[in-house]
C-alpha cells in the first residue's frame, strides 16, 4: 500500500523528467561558409621606357630649355661682361698689349676694349637666338640613347660638334654688325692705336670679329650645358612629361 502511494507521488516528477529529456535536441555546430575575397593587385607605378624618337625629342627639348633659360641671360646688359663663366677676356695674343697699356696707366682704355667685345657678344647672341633654335630643331641625333646615358653635358657637346661650323658661318656676320652697333670697333681701334703708337712695339691688328664670334659661341654652349646639367640632376628642372619620362631613366638606372 505504501509502495503504491509513493509511486503515485513520483509520477508527476517522472513525467516532467521524461518531457524534458524528449524535448532536448542535439546541439548542432553552425559553420559559416568562408567567402574568398579576391586579391586586388597593389597599385604600382609602371615606368614607360621611352623609345629612341622620344629620347631624341627629349634631348632636343633639354637643349631648347638651355636657350630659353640660360642663353637668354647672355643677351642682357652685362650678360657676358659680368658673368665670369663666359666673360670674353683680352685675346691671349694681346696679353703683351694689355700689359704694356696698363703699365703706361691706360687701364680705362684696356677695360673699355674688353667691355666692347662683351657688348658685341651680348647683342649678337640676342640677334642670333633663332639661328641656335633652328640648329637644334634640324639636328639629327644619330645615337640618342648613348648621349642620354653619357656625360653630364653629352647633349651639349653633340650639338657643339654637329653645328659649330654652320653656326659660325651664320653667326659671324651678326657679330660683325653688332661690333659696329655697340661701338666695339671704335673702342678696339682706339686701344690698338694707342698701343701701336708706343715706342719700340710691334704693330698689331687682330681680327676681333673672329675672336668675338668664337668666344660668343663658346659662351652659348657653356650656358646650354648648365641647363642640361640641371635637367640631368634636378627633378624640378624636368618641366614637361617628356623630360620626366626620358631623363627619368637616369634616376631609375
């Protein structure tokens, strides 16, 4: 009897236990599928290697910049006379003349003669700038790549070698006109006359036209070389996409 009562008392708890047991579901592990994210190539600067026509064009642009930025300075007053890099001195063969005149206290005559040569060069270069630009434009650069990879003034040297004879022929008459225009012939004539009138000296009569033409051309090439060096070594001087592309080879080599 007691057992029956105890059983009746436990029935509700057993039922609950059974319900709880049957209501439990096995835990399932949820797996999130992995999404494969495609890799995007990192941005990189692609260097476009210029071909020979571009290299040739880049070298010519550098030389043109030399005319525009550096040679133009020579055309200003004192552009030659106060620029020690290109100043035209007394001709070497005239050193005896210069020394003798200075010895006799004629420093002003000597200095006026030197200044007149430089004034003639300044005026002549101003008049002849189109001649230089045309020479660069028509220049056939036969080995552009070796010039680009060459010395710091390789393009200027090439221009000088390729055009000096032609430039001299075109430049000389302009110098002759400039000598008369600025009065260099008068100043130089006075200097020579003073020297030739001194006792016990050998008479001189140098060709100042040839001398000024030669020295002025040398000055032009020196100033073009200055700008070429800037473009080769200073990124800021590469003022166009073409210069940046062509001379960028030097930076990246």
